[in-house]
C-alpha cells in the first residue's frame, strides 16, 4: 500500500512538472512573456509539488507514517490555496465581456484558468490522500523514478529562476505587462552607450 | 525579487533532499509568505466587476 501511495506522490510531481513545462513552452516556444501573477502561480505550483517531493525524500531516509503523509499533503494544500487565490484573481481581472485576456488561450482556456483548475485538483487530491492515511509506519525502497522526478522538479525551478531574472533584469519587480527581457535590453544599452572618455573626446561608438 | 523567491524554493527542495526537516519546514513557510507578499504587492488593480 505504501508503494501505491508513493506512486501517487510521483504522479503528482510529474503532473505538476508537465504543467510547468507547458508554461515554459508558452514562454520560450510561443514568445509570450509571463506577467507577475503568472510567475506567482508558477511559484505556488512548485510549492504545492514540494509536498509530495518531501514525502519521497522522507521515504528515502526511512519508514514514513501518517504524520509524515499529513504534514506533506498539508503543505500542498496551503500552497494550492495561495495559488488558487492568485489565479482566481487573474481570472476575475479578465472576466468582463470583451476582454481578450492575457496571452493566447491553450486548449480553449487561458493559462491562469488552467492554473485554477490545477490548484483545485491539488486540494482535492491531497484531501483524498489524507482520508486514507496509513495506520502504522511502513518502510519502502524509493527507486530511481522517484529520485528523477524530484530532480526534474529541481531543474524546472532552477530554469524558472534564471528565466525570470532575465525577464526582470536588475529590478525588484516585474512590470505589469512585460514585453521584453529587461536584462538583455539593459546589457545591450550598456554596450551601445558611449563611455565617459569617448563622450569627452567626441569619438563616436562603433 | 521573483528570482530570489525561486532560489528560496530551490533551497527548500535541497533541504528536503538532504533530510533537514526543520530547515525545510522553515524555508517552506518563508517561501509561502514571500509568495503571498509578492501577490499583495501586485494585486493593486481594481477588479472590473459589479457586485
């Protein structure tokens, strides 16, 4: 039974990773710059996936009991509630008739609407998991698949950290409607701006 | 700010991986609060709905 529970944890992580990879594909494949609320939803989705990831990490180090399961899935529920609030707000921002929404729709709905669906599913799945907690602690060998799924989640978080740094540049916050990668723009303008010595001597930059 | 929160989330995952329960729990809580504060900062527009 523990093996079945761990398989469900791996499935939860991989499903979240698939959604996050879809968001990265929309960003880099379709050239859509994610808005601040989209980025916050990604963060909440990652935090929700940390619940089952924590469970797998605990199972890799020894027996897991009902307390471990409850703590990990409670983390997922908390993160999903924050993410659901953010995505619900973004849905409401674009709910007025005639509003085209932010970004291109995917499979009939915008990404933030899909995010809301994902957060509701995370809450439901975690609650169902908590209904069937194990009665005693059980040990099980955590295989390569579990480790790889956690590593994949880590890689996706790292890629998002770099991507959002490129998008925001050396600013504390992203603009409400980003249209470019500010770090690249700033570096380009640094290169094209003449230095102080060149300005004094009147030398035109190449 | 956004990139820093992603780094914080990554640090949380690394603490979980290394089996440091208290640190992982603390980092998770800090990340969640940071995400909420970032949302509060950006949630400034009035909603276009009449209730």
